[in-house]
């Protein structure tokens, strides 16, 4: 399993921690490769072109940011790797265009209403001089054709 991330932000570190915890709790015998610094479609594409080979195709790739999945999709197309038959792909964020990718992208969708409320509450707390801790919002797996 690959987890392809942009910067080493708190959000991405939490995503990595969640993936590692899930694999450990489920006692899956799976290699987890986490790669940071892939912040663009182009960087994900080049990473996939350099690392996807006939003997190195992970079962699943999670990409932090639905838009960057296009780099993986293009690399798989060029290498003749079938999604999802040979490789499953899941993004994060559930951007509207993800349902129109080919194949349609499975993605982890945050509860945007809850996220907006928490952001506004946080900004107001800071304006009022209150300290605010990081909060978590619920997510849902939106399963489409890529997984």
C-alpha cells in the first residue's frame, strides 16, 4: 500500500497515523510506503512512472488530494496497468470532478458542513482570545470505480 502525500502538514501526518493504526489494529500483513513531497499532479505522475513496475504494483494507493490522482491514472494508462483490476486507487477530499474521472474515483469525503462549522467556531474563538485545539471531523468512503 502506498500513501502519497503533499507536505508534512498536520492533516497529512494524521492521515498517515490513521493508516498505520488501521493496518496495525486489523493485523494486516501489508507493507505501507508513505511518501511526502508529492504536492502536484506532475510530481505524483513522475513518482508513479519511476516506481510502478511489473513487479512493484501495490494493491492500493491512497493519494492525499483527489486532483493529484490524475497523475497516477495517467501513469497507469501509459504503463498498461488496469484500475481497479491490478491496482485500486482512493483519494481524499471528494472534489466534485472526482466522479467524472476515468475510472470514477473512490475517495474519502470529509463532512464539509461540520468542517465549516468547526472552522468558523475556531476563528471566532481565536478572535475572542480563546485557545482552540485541533478538531476532527467525520469522514465517509465514497466507493466508485477505482476501488
